[in-house]
C-alpha cells in the first residue's frame, strides 16, 4: 500500500528523482504541521490541515493513502494517532525543519512524548543528551509523589489492630450488657 502511494507520488512530483525525496518532502511538511498543531494545543485534533499548514492536495492524498492521515469532511484530515503526530513533530525538530530549544519545550507537559521521540531520533551528543535527561529529571521531580518512610507501614498496622481490638471489645460490651 505504501509503495503504491509512493509510486503515485513520483508521478505527482516528477522533479523528485526517487522515492526518498518524496518521503523527505512528506516528512518535512507533515513534521512542520504536527509541530505547529502541538504548539497550538491541537494534539490529536481533527482540522482542515490546509488551514494550519500550506501544502497541496497531493501531500494530503499521500498521507491518507499511506494511512498516516485520516480524512475528515471534504478537505479535512487528522493524524491517524497522536503518536504519529508526535513522531512527525519530533522528526521536524531533529532534522532542523523547526527551531525551538529543548529547555523551553521541556517546560510544558504537551511536549514530553515529542521530546522522548526526538531523543531517539536525534541521538544528540553526550553533553546534549545529559542536559536533556537532566531537564526531564527536573521536570518529573515536580510531579513525583513523596515516598513514605519505612516505619509508616508497621505503625499503621499496629494502629489498625489496636482500633480493631478496642472496637470489637466495645461492641461486645454493648451487645452483652
């Protein structure tokens, strides 16, 4: 199915010398659109993609034909799944089709999955990798639940048994008196 759509794409883009150029073009355009959609809090939204990003009908038909996009209405389409949208946004970031700093993106929850995919795609230098991991650690540190000290479970068990014992004794006294 995919190779058939790429063959059609070669006919649509006669200047493309091979399927790799068509795939790169599709990846670049869908990446920019996906990035823009996430920037505008439109993750998984069904919209007219012509409105948010400038591309022709052939890109949309290739996206729909390959299953990356799902048609919505007459001119609308959406990414088949949120993960596909996040992948294209991460690819656009990794390949330099969009420019944002990792630190600014890591401050927002909506970019977490995109940044994880970006890390897998970009394979940044060691310094960048450690900086990225540090940013994620800092970000996740705010959302982690505090751990309980080790003595809390035994104290709770003793309290539970004591309340149960005294409660049962009070109940027995009340019934039999």
